[in-house]
C-alpha cells in the first residue's frame, strides 16, 4: 500500500529538498530548504547544508560562531505562517476549528472558495487524503499561482485530490454531492443558492468572515434561504502561558480576533426549517420587523425552556 501524498516527507533523516526549521537559543525560527553544497548564513556564523543531509530530525548544528541551532521539520502550523503570501492566511487556530467543527473527514468531497495563499487548502488536503476531493475556487489568478506553489512545496508536488479553478464560485460551481463547503470570502451570502444545490442533505456550510457586519448578514441570509438549519457562530482566541519554575502565568501577548466562523447544515429537499424557539431580544431588529415575536402580524415563537 503506497503512502499518502507527502507522508514520506514528514519522517526519516533529512533529505535534499526537505524544509528545515532551525530554532536559535532565543526561540526564534528560521526556515529554509536543504540543498547539497549550500550554506545557511546567520549573523552568528554559518554552517553547510550537507551537515544536516542524512542526519536525523532533532539534530543540533553549530555555526562557525559556535551558536547551537535545533533542526526539525516545520509543523504545518509553522509552515503556513512562514510561507510566501499573496493574501492573508487562515491562521492555524481557525484552520483547526474548521477541520473539527466542519467535520472534515478522510475521503470527504469538499468545495472551498477563496484560496488566498493556500493555507486552508493545505490543511484540508491533509485531512481528506488522496481519496477525497477538494475543489478550490479563487477569483484572482495571482493568488491562485502563489497558493499552488505553497501547496506543492508542502506535499512535494501536485496533490491528487486537489482541483483549482480561477473564477467566481457562483459562476463556475458545477460540483454535486458535496459533503462540505468552506467559504472564505467577502460576501458569502451571495453564494447560498449554488452552495445549497451542491451540498448533500446533512452537508455542512462553513463560512469564515472578518467583521461583525459580514457575520450578521451571512447569518440572516442563511435563515432567510430556508434550506439550512439554524447557523452557529463563534470566534476563538489563543493565550499561551509562561512556565518557568514557580513563575506560571499567562503570556502578555495572545492571538486575539482573526475572524468569525459559522456553520449550518443542509436540510433535506422540501423540508422547512423549524421555527427558532425564542423571541428576538427587544431592539434586535428594526421597526419594520414583522417576524416571530414581533406582535405585528407575525407568528410568535414560543419562549425557550431552560
């Protein structure tokens, strides 16, 4: 049985063409590609690449200035943060949430819109494996080119499960029986109709947006469309900790807001979503609102029971 694409590059001794991440005594990272006969230069001296070729991962090398560097292969979160960018990348904390909360599984058929620099594409491809399908759509050809280079650099060549189309999702989406759709774009509400047609019943729509305005408009559009269940929305923040003897405290800096995520499930054809079992908060909608709980002709939804 052949190894999954890219797996051989993640284990064993260092080889020519491998990505190497060096960590200096202050914890700073430096990433480069191993090439026979080349040297890696720092302001603390240099060392030959040949010293690492054939060495086991986790080796320590010393520069001509006698500074020690720990050599490891970069993890995927490290790789996406250091790779060349055309557009902003989806941060690892959000990519991890997408993989978990959108339930990305091996063999899944996934559509992605808004490739950017290829960060999320790389995470998705590694999750779905060689027998899944990822069809990515990117409006800008220059972003698509950068993303292709980044994805192929990580996997060591083209990934058999990946197809990249340059163009708008709403104009080109022809995939059917799709399990998951991930939208990382300015106006995901414009794509709901083709997305609903592509998704299988029970399939998941996941949107990644930057602002509260985008979040609110997307959620309301999903509710109005009538083919999805009630969407869930959230954001994540990461706070690292300093642990040094008895000094155990949160770090002074943290990874705060990067974007909002929301998910919704595709209903079966012909099914109407049940009414939400809560009234909107007073003042949550404008004066012209006539929906559930408005007292202006709409059908009042019962209060939730806790």
